[in-house]
C-alpha cells in the first residue's frame, strides 16, 4: 500500500523555539495532505488541510500563525510550530490522499511526538 | 455536521473470542467510512474502508465491517481475536477522500 512518512518521529524543543515536522508521501503524489493533532488517550482532531501550491485551510480555533503549513511539492508538506509552548506538546499526525494505482483512500504517517520543555 | 460515535471506551475480549466494535455516524450524504487501528505511540493503520457497493467489507488482519444505512452504523468485527489485536481502534467518516472526522476511539484489551 501507499506509504506516508513523517520526520522526526520524536522531538524535544525548548519553550519559545520553533520546530518543523515533515510529512512525505513516498510512492504517490498527494495534492492534499491533512494535519491532525492527538492528545494523550484522545481522538484525532483535524488542524488543517494542506493544499499543494496554495494556502492551507485551517479548522476553526487553530492559529494559522502559530501552526505554519507549507505544501511545497506533491510529496511534501511541513508543519512548523512557532514559538512553541508546553501546551503544544502533543502527537501530530499527517495523512495524504492517494489516488489511482495506490487506491483511492487516505493513508496516515507514523506520527510525530512533540515535547516542549 | 459530520460526527462519529464510538460508545465503548474500553472493551476486553478473551483471546480466541469474537469481537465487535461499535460505530455510529451522522452524515448528510452517503458517507465514506473507515476503520483505523493505532498501537501505542504510533500512527494509524487502515483496516478497511467503505465507499459503495457491498455493505460487508473485508479488511486486513481478518477484520470485517458492515455498513447499515438504516442504523447509521459501521461496526467492526473479527471472529477470533489474537493478543496482537490489542490496540486503539478508530472509526472515521469523511466526504469523499478528504478530511476525516474521527470517533473517540475504543481501546481493545485482550485477556489470555
């Protein structure tokens, strides 16, 4: 099946710094990727929809200036958490829509654990 | 608005016994339905999906799910549970292959 890779899988950063998380579709092109956030023992909440070549669409309540999303190519979307604070510590997961040969479905990355200290 | 309800937070099943995880959805049109499994600290793996056609869907690892429009349900089943099935299971609904709305998840515990 299609593969979506996230990097880094775990990151620890100091409060006030920025951290970037990458989401790559390894064997298919994804014009649309999605970023979710998951708090411990809770469900996934959609943060934003990342569109290749255009601005991301953010869900209500998500600060677009804090969570910067860039979808520079058909295989890469990045999420940058700016001026991170401890409350931003969470599990961030991306997904990408695969079409055609990979099957018309949505595949998820392995997730990235962010800890802000 | 779309919503997904997984009424069971935890379920414990004996190894070898059958399993059914419940999922009810609310959606205005024909839904696209998914079941994902998540092991601790990891991402989500797709178990199966329903778009149209046969309402009984077969997935990986011996799982199946049945779409029942009249009940707005998409319950996940497995005839014989293995200890390795212990994980968190998420039901999700979407419009096409776009953003998904997830249920709160059901944690499956498998007892020996």
